[in-house]
C-alpha cells in the first residue's frame, strides 16, 4: 500500500499526518535499523514482519520517552491537582498509529518505512489489540485517557494488566467459539514494568480491636507489580501514565512447610495468587458474583490507593509539616473517579487507610473520602448492578465489611432523622439488602461515599434521578450530574478516516454522495425481484458472553440467515448479511468509516448512552435510532430531521409496560413481521434442524424484557442523504470526549483543562 506521495498528497496530509521532512525521515530510518540490530538482534536476512513491527514500535516509542519524563517532572514542579481514573477495563486497542498521530510522526514513518522497502500498514496490522475491556465502558476509559492528556490534565488511569483480555471470537459452523487472547505472547513494547514500586495487597485474615486501634491480621499477601504505559496528548508534548497492576506471589508464599514436597507444592501454588490478574471477566452489563472478580476489584483499589497516598505525601505540597499530620488537604490535590461500581471498594479502603493507619477520626476521614471520590453510573439494568453477598466479604475483606456496616449505620441514622418512621425508605436506601442472602449494594455505597454521581447521557441521568436512585436524589440533589459520553476524534477520525479528517480540516469540500435509500429486506426483494433495489450489505458484529446461551443463539441465527440470503439466486448481489467475526477496537476502526447507516435501536430507557452511535455520526453515517441514550442529544445537535428517529419514547414504553407488553399481538397484526418470525421458528434458516430457533422465537414472543418486536415493526424513509450527512458531521462536535472531559474537570474534579503545550525535549537520535 505504501506508494510514494506526490507533493500535492503531502501538502494535503500535513495537517493531519505530520510533516515528512528529510531529516526526520533519515533519523527514523537510522533508529529503525538500530532497533532491528540492538533491540531485536536481527539483520535483514532473518528479520520477520514482526521484527520490523517491533523495530518501528520501538523507534516511535523513543519519541515518547523524553516527553513522558518531562511531563512527570513538570507535574512534580507545578504540583497540580491530580485525577485518578479507576477502571476494571481499559479497552485501548492498538497503540502504534495513535502514537504516530498524536506525535505528528505518521507521514515521516510512512516515508521512512517505504524507503526501507516496507509497507507500514502491513506492519501496523501485526500489533495485537490491548483488549482489556468488554465494550463501551472500557473504550470510554481509553478515550478519556486520550482527552485528559490532550487537555493537559495531570491524570492517571489505574487498572489491571490482564494476561488475557477479551477472548478472540471464531465462528465455526455459524457458532461462536472462544479462544484465549494471549496478547502478551510476543511481548508488549508499550509497557514498562516498575518492580521497584511493587505494593502488598492483603486478603482474608481477621480483625482485632485493640487499645491502639483496629488491626487487620493473619492476612494473605499478594504483591501488585505495576506496568506503566505512556498516554500521549495530541501534539502538546504531554505524556500521562496508565498504570496497570499485575499480581505476583511474594517470595515466602505458602512456604510454611519446610519439607521438600511442601517446597515444590508451595512454588506451584504461586499460580493461585497470580491468577488474580490472569483474565478479564467477559461480561458486559452483567454482574457475576465470583470471588475471583471481587479479588480483582480489591486488588486494583488497594494497590492504587497506596500509590495515590504515597504520591501525595511525596509531593512538594503534601510533604509540608501541616499536611503530614492529617491528610485533610487530600481532596484539594486528588480526585478519584470511579468508572462504575467496579472500583467501589476505594471508598471503604480509603476509610481504612485514614482511620486505621493514619489514625484520623471517622468524621474527618469520611469528609475527606466524600470530597475526593466521584462515581459514574453506566446502566440501570438490574442484572448489571453489583450486589455482593455479605458472606463473601466477611471471609475475604472482613475489615471492609465492618467499615461498610458503620458507613451504613451513620447513613441510615441521617435518613431516619429526615424521614422518621419511614421504614420502607430505610430498607430501600440501605447499603445492605436483606433477603435469603444478605447483599451489599455497591451503587448505594458509591452514592453515599461520593460528592458527585453522574449518568452518561442526559436521558440516562434524568432516569437515574427519577427511578433507581430517586431516594438518594431526594436527600442529596446537588450530588447528581450529567456527563454525556464522548469519543476521541484522534482515534475515531484522524486515525481511522484521514481523508474525511482532511476534508473537515479544510471545511471547503462538499461530500458528493448521490444516494437514495429505501427499506430493503429479503422478503421484499423476493416479492418484487425486478424493482431497482439498491444493493445493501448488512454487517453485524459482537461477542456473546461465553455462558450466555441466548446471545450465542442470536449469533447463530445471524450467520444462518446469512447462509440463506447470501446464497439465494433471486436475491443475488442486492442483499448480503455478514457477521463480522471478532469485533474489537481495530475492526471498529475499519468498518465504521465504511458504513452509510448506523442502527441504534435500543428500547427507549435501556441504553445509557452508547458511543458507537457517535463514531458513526463523526464518520458520515446516518443514524436509524430510537430516542434513547445519546441519540437524543445527537438529534438535538444535528437537527431531528437529519436522523431517522422512530419507535417508542421512554413515556410510551412506560405506558405499554402499564398495559402489559404483548409481542404476540404485534405478530398477529403485522403480516410481514409474522412471516419473518414464522420463517425463523419454522426452520427456513436452519435446514436439517427445523427446531433450532424455536426457543429463541419463544423468548422473543413471551419473555422479552426489551420489547424488541415493536421496534422491528416500524419503517424509515430517508431522503436528501448528502445534506443529512453534512448536518450530522457538522453537529457532532459535542460528542468529542474533549468536551466530556472538560466538564468532568470543571464540574466534578475542580481542575482546569488547557490547550497549552509544554516544551518539547530534543528528539532522541
Ligand atoms: C465503541 C465501541 C463499543 C461501544 O459501542 P456501543 O455502540 O456504545 O455499545 C464496543 N466495542 C468496541 C470495539 C468499540 O469500539
């Protein structure tokens, strides 16, 4: 693909791809060859494509190092407030091209590799995705890191360095098969291990209440080993840090037995401790109450808080005599953002540090905790809300359980004073849910322990105030905010769609896409095969959680429909149904710029925000969508006439729920719908297995909480395509994560974003 660029090409690409100056290119070639020789220990006779990728990655990485060190020095000198973004997921995707874009090195690297006889795109394709996330929540964390660096905020992402990220999906016979994501097999050139900053994390044990205070004793220790990844801002010479913890057994792990057999077994058992960071739980919007997952959640929190306190105390500001006494200025210097309830243990853990270790009074400690922490809610779906059994806590984190009980006691005392005798309200608002198994409601813990609670789109933030968290809104309305999600325009425009980025940058060319569209489906084509149907390819991608049977059946249904439709001679090339295998960040970057239409058809009130919708909008696809999540604000920004809005609003859904949703009545009323459903349940798409999709259709007709049949019954009729595309692109500015992060910074963290650059170091030779 690498062709010599004409002068005109180069001029056009300068603004988005960086300058390919002769000196720049010569330096890059020199450093590439140096890395091939000294780092990869290869010559060009034996080097593989992967060696070339690593040589290029290391060459680009060299340009980060000086900026990274300088940024951290800059923060030490200026001692600004720091924000810590705590997340169990960082869905980063690839790093090489993003680094080149943000450092304006892309053109120069392209030219250098071309002169070396290599194809840069081919090398880029060798990089593994860092798939440390399931979907929207993890990708949001990644977009936020990019924006926080680009806005000059002293920010840190803290999470877990999973040895295995989200599984690789293979489609075999139309069914999903999972494969382990061994992304670190060939090494990761973007991370730097920091064993010197290893921290102990305690589990199990028991609590002693002594005259000198509370002691958590007889614990099992696992070490947290940090790996740092640089996070460059967009052309501002800032490089922030994402620090991911890896679990390491201590040297003395299980070495109580001194006989030889005991020693061998003890070494083998080190795996047990190190399993904590082995694998990402592949659940999106679903809570699975496994002990190992709770260990992961405490592991990241405990290691991170030690780091935060250490950095605070070591800072110029924090090391004054006054602050050493009581850490009361922590909220002036530190903001902790909790990405959903997954890192909720930060609240009781910070209390434990302040009360048990720093010996602050409960009241003083609580004030510090609440002013430091803030919580982002990502869903109202009840199956996704974390509710951990008390028994699990009692065993694994006995001191934290005590602290949570004390938080709850004081919280309910306040509620009783506000609503004397309102027992039902007390029950609803308690952090502890009574029942067969007592459970801790982690969202309630987060709301009580934070000064700010936000939803991720306006409609979602309104819904949490009026439904799931209404009781909490009634007593603390000032806590509740909205921060509509966003996406980074670096990865989701400049990087994946440089042509469009250039057009937008120049703001002078019109998109000339002469398209009209009409609702197409197989049934219609077969009925009127001679009509001039516009050829259409429908692409569907996504991963089913390995234990989620219905989701797997839906994938099988899609691939089965594809098998029939794609081989139907009457339909021909006018309709294709493709299931995209192994949908992930890198595939999204390829497929989203190619799309004309984006379907965002969640039942109103169920999608908190969505960010895929924003990526499509930015890349010139039009949206067919319900008034749900961020679609509502997209319609507001682009003009409602420039999206294909259809279906029930939240109010309509509520009305229907009152009356009782009955899928069968829609099925009976709409002949096309009936025919489609009958074909699925009747075996038209599963030759040889007529009953394959019976259960799935039964679910749809009788047990579908999302009320999907209704959505399928509606049609859209798009016109004036080009004009609509332009209105969409022109209106999508709001959905930059730079806007989102500016609002978090000013309205939650008490920080001020800046577009200023810091001084660049001399580039390495
Ligand atoms: C953006 C993104 C998501 C989230 O998409 P939604 O449409 O908001 O659910 C999930 N996976 C990948 C790979 C993404 O890039």
